C-alpha cells in the first residue's frame, strides 16, 4: 500500500520510485459530481486491494484540481485530527448533493430567465456567501503545507493579470503561497458571471504579506494536468534529490489519471455567421448558455488533452495516461449551476454510466472523442488496471 505522507515534508519523493503519480480533476461547477463518482470507484478498488483505510492521497504524489476540482483536491488531501484525509472519496458526492442547492439556489417561475439575465448584467449570478461559509467550516485553517500529499491548484489574479498557482512545491521558495485551503478553494471557484472574485491577504512566518485578487483558475487551466506536470518538472530541472533518477520531459515516468466533468454535445448550434452579429450580451447569454465562458474552459481543457495524448503516444507511454471524459451532455446536464435535485441525481447517473463506457481517445484532428476499434477496455477496467499499478 502507498505510504501516508508526513505533513512536515514540503516536497515528497515519487511514491513508486520509477513513476510520478498524478491525479487531476477539471473544473465544471456542479458537474464535479461526475468525477466524484469516478473517484469513489477508484478508491473502492484500492480498498479491495489494500484494506478499508486506503485513501487516494496515499497513492498519488500530486493531486491537482481547478475550480470544483480544486475543492475536490482539498477534500481528498486535507488532514483530519488523526492525520488522515478529511474526506473519503465516497463522501464527495453526498457533499455535492447536500450543498450545491444552497450554493446555486434555483428560482422558479415564468420570468426566471429574464430575472437571471438582469441579475447577471448587474453582478454575479450568485453571491457566494453559502459557498464561503461551508468551505471555511469544512476546511478550517488548514494550509497548503499540511496536506497529506502534494497539491496543485490554479487560480488567476485579476489585478496582476497572471495565473497564481498554489502548489506544495512552491511554498518553500514563496512562503506567502502557503495559504489556507479554504481561501484557495473559494478563489479557484470564483467563475466570472457566476460567483464574485475573491480578495484575501496572506502573511508568511517572517511577516511578509501578499495580497491576492483571484478568480476561477478555469480561465487559464480548466484541465490542470499540465500545470501539475510542470510543477514536478521544475523540481527535476532544479535537480531536487527526490527526483534524481528522472529526466525533464521524461513523460514515460508519469502515471496520470485525468478526470473531466463532462462537456456539452457538439450540436453545431452556432456558426461564424451567427456569432459575427453577437454583442456582449449574446456572448454571455445566447440560447440559455454562456458561449464565451464555455469556449475558454472547454478549449483550454482540450488543448491539454491534445498535448498529453500526442506526447504519450510518441513515447509509447499511452498506457500510463488515462483521460476520462464525456462529451455527450445535453440540456441542463451540461450546466454548471442548475442545482436542482433532479439534475444533480442525473449527473450522478451520468458518472455511473461513464464508468461502463469504453475508454475513449481524443481525435487530434477535430477534438471529438472516439473509441479506437482495437480498444474494448471500459473506464472501469482501466481504473482497475491503474489501481493494481498503484497498490
């Protein structure tokens, strides 16, 4: 079984010597229920192999997540008073089912779409108060250096116009990044038009103070897998002794599980002729969706998958890279905030069905997902295979 890491160590050596293991979770609001379902299955497989006390943080050198994935990252890696993960994977989905309806309260009635439109024009769709409250209650004052494995959580600073990456690897050289996980989770979830930007200050042990003005990490890295790979690679370049046997860009030494939160089915409902006439409101509210937000989150995620698929194939290490994603969502299933009981339960069912589907690959020509003819491995089969490697 993988070892539990001491919270005193800033940089951990690779768990399995020859492999650096990375677990990545995309952003996607309430659709975080989909990867939560996948994670519950994976942890259950590890428990079958190593016992009921097994937790995902015991097996991954790095857990990374953006937005809703950042929250899941914190839940899986934050310690309780016994220095074990605060949440088991099976606890994440119930957390979403309980709290999402209060984070994203739904209003009903014939004029609700007009009311939401005017609310979005005047400010964020939701005030974020309940999210702030529940995250602070659950995570308390736990900081990055206390997590049970290395974490990497992207955000974006609207004042400096630069990504701010909260990383276990950075806090030694940049102590002010050793912030409370609650502040980081609120920040990486602050999706433009949905939740308010989040300012906070953090002071290091020497009294230096840094100010942060943060929004959703999805504007720069909705799929944070490459951000995590980059953080590890920098340790290798700097010749950290824990990574002495691994060379930079040696992607064959990475074992990566990357979980998407689902994307809308490409129904080709928009085209350039239509978009050429759009103004600001159209880009934000067309056909009950927010094309601009969806565009940058989906495109940035796809670019990461393009890169890793190409590189791992070129190095014959594609069996070490597993991307689980669903690109068939329609209607409210593809929403990030329609937190009705019915929709949340449906997302849970989508996650269960995704486990049964064959492992898909990205078409490097058009970005669509497809199942290679020779592949009969389901996502469940692949996760069982990875669990055996990790155990």
